[in-house]
C-alpha cells in the first residue's frame, strides 16, 4: 500500500518596509573582493541576525575608514559576503580603525562604528538587530510590522510543531502496524485523529491498525476453537470500515485529493468487507480503488477476484480476473484464479466420458504455467491439465520426491 505523509507548513513572510530588515531575501549579495591574505593583516568573522532574531541569509559586510563622506560617496576598503546561515568571514584586512556595516543591496541595515584591527587580529563582530536599542530606533510602522510578523510566525511555528508531532505519530503507527503492535498503533492514531480530525490519511492508518487487530483476534479465535465471527471481533472489523470510509471521504473533500490515499483506503476497505464475508461491498471497494489509481488497477482487480473466489462467487471472480488480466496481461495469479473459477463448470462428454473444460479455462491454466512455471500453483495446475487430458505447455518440472 502506498504511504502518504503530511506536509510541514512554511514560515510566513512580512510585506512591509521592514521586510528587508526581517527576512532580507530581496537583494543579491555583491561578490566579495578577491583579497589575498598578506603578512601583517587581520581577519574578521561573525554572525548576523535580523530584527526578528533570524539569520540574515543574503547581504554583505563592508568595512570603511571613511567617516566624513556622505553615505552615497563613502568608500569601502573591504567587502565580505554573508552566507545562507547568516555567517560571514574575511581576511587580508590592513590594521586600522574601521566602521563595519551590514548591507542588503544598497541599504545599510546596521553598523559597528569602531572596530580596531591590529596585525594578526581575528575579530569576532556579530550583529543582532533584535537588540532593544535597534528596535527603539525603528519607525512606528516598522515596529507594528515586526509585531505582526512575530505573531504570524509564532502561529506558523505552532502549526508546524503540531504537524511534526502528527507525522511522528503516523510514522510510529505504521511501524507498529508492520510489527503487529496494533494496540499501540490504534492509540497513536486515535490521538492523531483527535488532534487533526480532518486529515484523511490519519483515519486510513487508524483503519489499518483496527483491521490488523481484528485479523489477529480472528486468528486467535480459530486457534482456540472459538468463533472468529463473534460480536467483539465483528465490532473491530466494523470500526475499521468506519475509519476507512471517513478517511476516504475526507481525502475526497480536501483541496488536493490524493489518488494514492483514495486507492489505499478503498483497497483496505475491500479487505475489511471481505473478512466480514460481505463480498459485494468488498468488490465494489476494489472497483473504486482501481478507478482511483489506474496504474495499479491489476492489483486491485486481482484482490477483488480472490475475495469473490474465496466467497464462492465463481462467475464474478472470473470476471474480476479478466479485468486484472486486461490491466496486466502478465499477472500470473489472475490466470490461476480465472482457471479455478471456471473449472467447476467442466462437464463429461457422455460419448467419450472425457472431461470437457469450459471455454477459456485450459487457456488460463496454460498461461499461468507459461508465466510462472515454478509458481506456487504450478504442480496443481499441471495435475489438473493432465487430469482432463489437456496438453501441458510449460517449462515447469515437478520436484523429485
């Protein structure tokens, strides 16, 4: 069964004059000057945070000793890029007293007015624009935008945290289902569906846990010689049916319905109905799974054929097998089901007393042997064909006794 996961939301953006200082994603950093490390120079490194306390991911650090020129005419002796983590570093700086600026495009965001370098120095100069004195100098409009951004970002962070928790529950439940720990999976998915009741895949995974639990209970009942269809076990199957239906409906009603989730839900619903002996609803569910995900239609039609065959509905099983074969002509097991569903219709010729197989039966068996000469049913099929006097056309060889 295909597995579908939840998506983590993205951090919201600020659309205001403050956006440059907050997200700093609107300008392309200028290339750093190529400055060779020379004897008698110094180095610098540091980290840059914006007013929201997040790393500045684009921009540059500029160093200047020009304190008298207007900003547009100021000369910068050194330029170093800020990386995607908000870090920067530079070397080859001649000793002196510099003003160190943070730039985004042509806009100066912050500065340190006096950083003195001596020969061999490695200066750490960080910029934290969330400091109180920086915020105090912001305009009322920018302060308001900052508060709105923080509020929205907090909501997104909370939503992401919730979804991460749901993803963790989903992953754990799937692992528990795989290992047969159905009780733990049910508990996890009940918690998940309570937290987010509108997410279809959570209900489908809950259904998987409930179906697994019901199957385990039915198996234990058979081993103990008690009825595998008592009220308690039937109730578990009904719980699974309810969860699958809810998951399917929620997926269909979502903004972007998932064909994979729909097909998985219908396929599992078909299994639940089949375990309960409801062959008709089981077949209908498999039909819907095939429509939802045509690429895997052969598998769903085969599941339908097997369920109908096990329920004793042989003509319907043969028809479903034909659909599986049409979807995938190389699906050997579908030919076997078809042959098994048709062979009970065999008759005896009153004149020759030979067995006469119904149309399509021998061909189905022969094709099975051609596709799976060493398959699990090869010996049985070979015996049936020999028993009715049909020629066996395959490379299958019976194992030595």
